[in-house]
């Protein structure tokens, strides 16, 4: 059975707004390598719609981007993408699938069917899955920025403290720190 890894960018004050952060070859290479190790992506509808509005255009060459972003887009194009949504049923982007039914059961089945693991990149969905005890690992890029606004990671809505074990950390040349944690409880 594969593991469920929550990977996300955040600022020092916990902001997870996709418009905040250092977007460069180094950060894209990090997430491309993380995606390469995973068997599938898992998103909520809002994140899926944000991604589908831009990355297919990059993969098709419509958007002119640096090589690291192009590599991410091309690999994302072929990666299986699973979407949790109660308001949308059609997901036309290549290799996209609607995850239906009981959320806990559907995600557990996805983990069992994906030996290379699943990478989740949606904050609100991650909160729900963390409450259910389904997230196994956390991969955060902490950017040397104070955004001063939200949304923030989990918005203070966890019902209990989650203890984590540090697996690794390393600073990038751009000042971002990559953190890898595993559930300790």
C-alpha cells in the first residue's frame, strides 16, 4: 500500500496562497521530483480547477515558461489525477478521475491501489484527510516571506494536535527550507 503525502508551499506565517512564494527552477524541481516518486495526484475541486486552467497550456507550449516549469507541466500531464468534488462530475484534463463515495473509503482504496503513493496538494482536502488520520507524510517548502494574509495552513481548525517526526530538512539556495515529516502518532 502506498502512503499519502501532503505537499505544499507556505510562508513563515503559514500563508498557503498560491500567489505567495518563490517560484523558480529550484522550487519547481523539488515538486517535480516529489511528483516523480508518487503514483498519483489528489486534489479538491478548487485546486484542480486552478491547475487545469494553466498547466495544460504550459504542457502544450501555449505558455512560454522556464524549463523547470515545462518539465513539471509535461510530467503532470501524464500523471493520474484524482479529484474530490461534490459539485462537479466531469474532469476532462488528461488522466483525471473523479473520486466518489465515502471520502475515507475512497482515499483508503486509492492508497491501496497506488503502491508508489499519492501526493495531495489541496489544503482544505488535506485538513479533512488529516482529521481522518489518512495523511502519512508531510512535505512543506517554507518560503522566507511573511505574507500577512491568508489563507493559512488548516486555518486553526484541527480538532487535536498532530505530532510529527522530522525525517529531513534542507535549505535551498533561494532561502526556502524543505521540510519532510512523518506522522509520529
